[in-house]
């Protein structure tokens, strides 16, 4: 069991280390586009989707080609370009957070939550590539344990990013340049996904 726990933690950390920086940038945009609840819900939705895809792949023995997963790289490129040229966002228009089930439901299904989830999924080709062979070799008990650890690590990952962003200099720097830095990071991330997955060659050299 200890071996399974260690393997699960290492598998999650190694495939999501780049998400920490993305999450930190998202937290600097909480007064603009994203609430903390959007980030947490979106990250859970994205990771849960990657886990589900990996489970299906491991159960039916089909490894989804990275070239098709890489097509999702166009989403962060689109989102980054739109944010770069969107002049309608007002930094002072912070959404009012109200308690209750209605707010919680809107956080789960909001466009901001779906945007975070889409970014996570688009950057998840390496997750699927590692999770499928990992799941194939696990017993049912260890598989359930591993998925439970993954879901726990999502919460830890978001909280670590939220903690790191509290560093005064880091927070001020990211907040100052986030309106340019975040869209550029999304565009670079999308291009990286297209190239690393082989999708660029697949799409543009047909």
C-alpha cells in the first residue's frame, strides 16, 4: 500500500508540476475573470476528466494517440489571444461572492470554471500517457486508492499555488503583469502542446 501511495503521489506531481504556475497566474486574476471556487472546481473537473479518459483507455486497452489529445492545444491559444485583445475587462469589477447552494452550483458550471478545466485537459496529454499504463497494472483496491490520492492532490495543488501567490513580491509582480503574462503563457502553452503532441505536424503537414 505504501508503494501505491508513493507511486500515485509521484505520478500526479510529475504530470502536474507545470500546472502550479498556471494556477498561480489564475489566482492573480481572481478580481477579473476567476473566483477561487472557479479555479478549484475547474481543476477538479479537468483532472477528473483526465482520470476518466485514462480509466476508459486502461479498461479497453486503447491508448488514445497524443496527436488527438494535442488538438485541445488550440483552446489555450484561442483563450490567450482573446484575453490579449479584450479591452472590455475591468479590473475593478470584482464579482460579489454570496453564500448558498445557488452560488456553489454557478461556480461549477460557470464559463470560468469550464475555462480552467479546458486548460487542465489541454495540458493533460502527459497525464493520460502516464495514467493509462499505471492503471492497467493496478488491482481494483489500489486503483481506487490511487484515484483517491489524485483527487486529494488536486486540493493540495490548488492550495500550494494559493499559498505561493501570497508572497508579496511574487504576488505584486504577477498582479502587475498578469494582463499580458497570463495570455502569453496560455498561447505558449497551446503551442507547446501542439508541438510536443505531434499535432502541429498532423494538422499543418497533411
